[in-house]
C-alpha cells in the first residue's frame, strides 16, 4: 500500500491509446560465433600469456642462432665450460662469467674470463658467451635456439601429419559408420593398445635415429587421439538435420564431410593439435634423454638437456637455459590450448 | 554385462597378439643382432640357424616365439649381462619398479583429488588459481625436470634425502623419485577432479540435496564426490603411460635398479632381446590396466551395471 | 476460525550479478501463506517465481544477493510456536532447522533431480536419519510407507532401485516422497508437472492435493500453467517483472480479474471453444531487468496504459479483503475500463460451467 502523497497532473489518467508501440525486448548484441570465441579467449590471461611466449620463442628460434658469431657446431676447446657472461649485466654482479664450484675444500668462486689476480691474463677478457659454453666449447646460446628450432620443427610436422591423417581417418570412420567404422575402430584400438613409447622406441631402433625418423615415429603414433576426437564430433553432428537437408539437396558424401561437418569440428581439432605439440616435444625430449634423440652435432632441446645432465652438479648453468626454454614452450602451448578449449566451450556457468 | 566383459577380454588378447607379432617382426629386422653378425662364417651360421630353428618358415618361428614369450622364456641378454636369462634380470627389478610406480600413483591420486576438490569448492578464488597453475605446470614439465630440481634442492643442497637408491633404505631413498614421478599424476588428477566436481556441483540433484538440509561436508563427500569420481577411472590410461615414460628417466636419474633403467641401458647398448622383452612387458601391463579400467567402469557406475530392465508406471 | 499465518514475506528484493550487469530479479514483493492453503505463484519464465522460493529455502546461488526484506516463518517446535526471519538465519541454521525438516521442495525436472549414484531408498532415508537421528530400521520402514503414500507399487523392491531404473512419473513421486519424509509444514513445488506427460500430470496433482488433505500442510505451487492453477490453488499471486501485480482467491482471479496483464493471461489460454476468433497474445516481450524500470513495468505492452503508467509505479489497490491488484486503473481518477469482450464472454462461459445455478458475487464487479 502506497501512502505517499503524490501530486497527479491533470492528464495523468488519460489513456494513451494505441499509438505507442508494444515493447519488444532489445536482444543482447548478438556477436558472431567467432567473435564470441575471440572475446572469451582474450579474457583469459593465461592463454594470452601463452600465445605471447610462443611468439617470442618462435621469434628467437628464427633469429637466435644468427645473433652471435658462433654456429651450433663450432667448437673452441679452449673456451670449454665457461659460465654465462652478458656485457650489459656484468656490472650488476650477475652473468659476469663467474660460477660457484664445489670442491673438496668448500665452494670457491671461479671466473675463467677475468682472473682475480690482475697480473694474470686469460685472453678471454673481451669474449662474451651469453649462456656460457658446454664441455666442447660450443656456444650454448646458439645451440639452445637451434635446438628450439629443431624441437619446434619436429613437433609441428608431427602435429600437421597427425591432424591431416587422424582427422581424415576419424571423419571417414565416423561418417560411414557400420562395417567401415567397426573395422577402422578395431584397427586403431589395437594400435592404441601399444604404448606410444614402446612403438616409438622400437621404430627408432629399427630405422636408426635421425631427424626424419623421429618425426616419422611421432607422426605414426599421434594420430589416434585426433581421429578419436574427429570421430566423436562426426557422430554427434551426423544425426543433425542440416546434414539431412544437405543430403536431400543431393550433396555427395565427400562434400558433406569436408564442407559441412569439417567447419563445425574445426574448433575441437585446433584444440587437440595445440595439445599435441607439447606432447610431441615432450616425447622427443624424452627420447633424447634415453639416447635416441637427434644425432650430434645437431641439437634439440631434449638432447641439450640430456648432454648437460652429466655436468649438472658441477656446471648447473649448462642445463638451466635449455630447461627453461623447454618448460616455457610446453607451458605456453598448454596454456594456449587450455584457453582455446575454454573459449570454444564455456561450460562454467556463473555460480 | 557379461557379454561386455568377454568382448573386452577378447580385444585385449587380440591386441596382445598383434603386438607380439610386431615385436617378432622387429626382432627379425634388428640390425646387428648376434645372428646377423658378419664375423660368423657360413658354417657357424648354419649351425646357429639349425640350433635356434632360424631356418624354419616364418609362421612356425612366430609360433615358437609366442610359446616362449607366454611361458616366460624371454631369451638371454647379450650385451648387458652376457647370457643371463632375462627372466632372472626381471625378477629383482620388476617388483621394485612396480612398488615405486604404485607409490607414485597412490600418493599422486590422493593429493590430486584433494587439490581438485579444493579448487572446485573455492571456485574462482585464489586457491583455484593456484591449483590450476600447479596442474598446468605439472602437466607441462617433463618429470625429469622435477627430478632434477628435487635432486638439486632437497638432495644436494639441503641433504634431506639420499640422492640415489639404496636397498638398505627402501622407503627413504624412494621418496624423491616417488615425488618426481607423481607430479604428472597429481596434475592430471587435480585438473580432472576440478572439472568433474564443478559440473556435479551445478546439477539439479545437488540443489535438491541442499534443499533437504544436508550440511556441506556430507553434500560434498556423500553426494558430489561419488558422481565426480566415477569417470576418474578413464584418466588412468594416460596416467599409466605417463608413469611408464617417467619411470625410465627417474630410475636412471636416481640409479634405481628397476626395469626402467634396464630399458634405458638396453637401448643404449643395443641389447635387442631385452628391449623387445621389456616392450612386451610394458605393453602387457598397459593392456592389462586398460582391461581392468574398462571392466571396473562397468561395475562401479550403477547406470551401466543395472540395466534399465524394470520400468513401469 | 482465524487462519494462522505460516509464511509472511515483506518487501523482498533480490538482484544478481551477471557479466552484463546487475539484474533486479525481485523488486519488492509481499506475500502471505496461510496454514493449510495452496497458493499458486503464476508468471512467465523469468518473472522471478523460482528466485522467490529459492530465497525462502535459502538456496540462492552465490551471485544472487538479497537487497532488502524479511521472510517470517512461523512453525511449531514441540509445544511452542516459533517465529523467525529466515533471511536473518545463517546458512548453517537454515540447513539444520528449516530445510527438509520444516520447509521442503519439489523440483521441476525429475530426470535430473535425483542423485544417479544413490539408491532410491538411501535418498529417501537420508533426511530422516539426518534431521531426526532415526535408526536405519525406522527410516527404512518410514520410507516404504512414504513410497506407498505416493503411489509406487512394490515399494520394498523399489528401495534398492536406482533413479535411472524408474520412469519420469515415478521419479517425481520419489521426489515428493523425499520432500515429505520429515513431515514438513510447508511444501514448495516448483513447476512439478511441467516436465511430465499430461496424464501423469493429473495424477501428480491429485496426489499432492490428497496429501494436503491428509496432513494439512501448506503448499506453494509455482507454475505458468493456468490450468494447473484452476485445479489446485486456493489463492493465486500473479507475478510480472519481479513483482506481484495481482493477488486473490482463485475464483477472484479467474472470474473478476483486474490487472490488464491478468486479462492478457486469461485471454491467451487456448480454449476449445471454436466460436472464438483468433487466439489472443500479449504483444511485445517482458522487460529486460538489467535496466531500471520507469513507472509500471507492464505499461509498454498494455493497451489500457495511461500517462501515469509511464511515470510512476502503481501501488497495490484493494479490491476486496482478499483481492489486490497493482494497476492505476483502480485509482478513483482512472477512466472506467472494462476487460476485453472476448474475455468477458469466456468468463461467462466458465461461470456457467462452474456454477450452473449462478454464483454469489463477492465484490462490486467492474461495471
């Protein structure tokens, strides 16, 4: 009950009549499907960070090896086991070429570039190795970025092959269904029963390790996951009416698969590929560690880490940089893929 | 239900057979196997051929090979430990690897579930973010990175745990490797638990349970967890794979005399018999776990276990 | 005999935060539930019906906040009568003392309201063991009684079944059994039959009415279906854009509606009468509650709107002791407006069917 005094104006109670339009709720501004996804993606800080780092690393992988005068295989034995030294940061006390060595008498600080005793010259006062050198006198900076190149290259090729082959396999299997599907699925199921690791290891042993072999092995084993996702999506879409509509209009099966279904599952495929990259890099790194990596003097992140492991306790700097790059690459791709997945499929309601 | 189980067993057996065949082919193709050794004269080779039945047709050789593998006659090692039957090598090593692997799975799963639960309950708070960060890191970094970090900090600098495995201290010296190995498990399980839990918490039946007046503790542990955790079994497959790969590296790093380090040594010294045997063992374990998972899933989920049988208004 | 008040909601306002802004879902609502009555809350989707009852149960989501108001609940604890403002209770208290025990709820979709991994028996027994510390034996027996009460055959066997083994109608009966398990004083049904077949619908409604007769509990029905209202309700409260715009007894609402929105609702019911022309629909759509409402929220769809409707929100005008409507048309200065002819004819038909001998007029009919 409203007890306030309210002054009514004289024409308040006049009927407005049929001159006003009935209110129709303004719809929320409808964004297109892709814009929506883009918006969600850009809100995810982790995903953006991941993307930025990937671009950064890719950039470095391209120009990194050319930034110094060394190549990835040039060895200067007299320069072996040097700690990192960066001209710009020297004065601050870090990256000044010194490292702490643990000896039987305790820890002492050693600097192979500049001797503590001003009378002694090492001949290295003007040389700078940003990431230091390894046991054969090779510049770790160059090798790290060359290694990144190779690791990324391997992963990318493997993923592309996976996507093309796995996607097609899953699409065909799911679309045709029936016998075809059953056979194809049995086959991939059996193949899946063999742990990837085992298969890759065996392949490499038989074919002799090398860049191509590793890529091939990775490609051969990674397509199954992709084909599963593709098939699941096809099965979901197959029954929908727009497919039926297409059929009644006379579309051939091939047309339907690639022009109607594919665009709709694209999102899922991208996500899966983004997840496959770190997987491939990880497997490659693992192989390197076990001794099946790329042959010397070529380097991949994995083989760098594997080599540096031996000097882990004496010269930790050798292993830190490749590890950091590796970790960053894997983290970034995972964040990116996570972000993409959330952007494409926001299940979380506001609770 | 029974049909389902039989079907799964059938496929597993078939898969194992195919794997054995592939392994067999590989064995034949192995370059530098002792029987391809150029140093042998033709006469010597002829003798070896007859002795090992290498002149018989492929299928019979395969059958013999099958028989041998199934009965545990894995042949002998050539380079690691000359002429030692592989089964002897396995005897001491297999239980150790299984133990450490088991520890890692057990601890990893429990911690993972706890983390995932906290993340889901404290959704969108700082806890959630932390857990997500841990999960992503745990999944992204190879286990040997963790291992190295652990070795350096806890082992080397702080000297809390021994750096290498010692049989005399079976528990203490396996702590670091277990932690390193379990990171992947923790990350995967946490992520998964969080997702499933969030989905369950948003369902109608949770709202109904809430309206019944049940307190938070019971709501989560009696109602939500059951539903959220059933699908966790599906995560076991990638977990096992992760453990297998991880164990090779971890065992090497910590000098644990298990089958993982054996595999690495075999690869590095081209001991093909051992490699093939271990490949078989890993495959068999993997297939076995998948089979168990498939069957378990059918049993635990009442929607699958009890058919829709009796429904009438 | 004076009917006792069980629930008294005063000036309730609820809003919730979304990524697009704050939505004022409930904008000042008054509501009274008397003992033993069945009250129906009617409204379109999004009008705020569910939010209101969720507030009563204390199960609002985290992004929903109560801006103002009070919900006075009167109940019996043993011999004494207790009054409490539900909104002032802590979540823990509501769970412990009110939910399930004194106020229980039946949800809309039976296919998703039961826990798929718990047996039917366990879900029914849970409340009793929790609130009353009943032993397994006691709870089990009572559960079987309840299953019989809600009309499920072979209850012993059903106790061990899981939800997916039951049909929709049976599941809803189980949900009702769960709600009744602790002998609550108030039963809230949120569109309990919307997800069911029409034939099952009738049975469920009968069941609830039956139970009410036997136990004397008070029932709140949420529905958008006027047919259901006619069948079960003693009182009706019509909700629009987060406010009650008309309240009255079922007969008053159906035979003497005053608010143009109610006219619209009644006119929009499909009827089997073939002599009627086209089916009437209310033009436009409900307002977006993200925005502040100026004047009467229904004004822009109201063909009887006046200038004042766009300027100021109408208060509740009294039509009778039990009948109130919030429309400026009831103001003394307002022109005499009658409901549309079509509706008048319909109501006449309804009256003739219901009261062949004529009905006693309760208030001055609009002339």
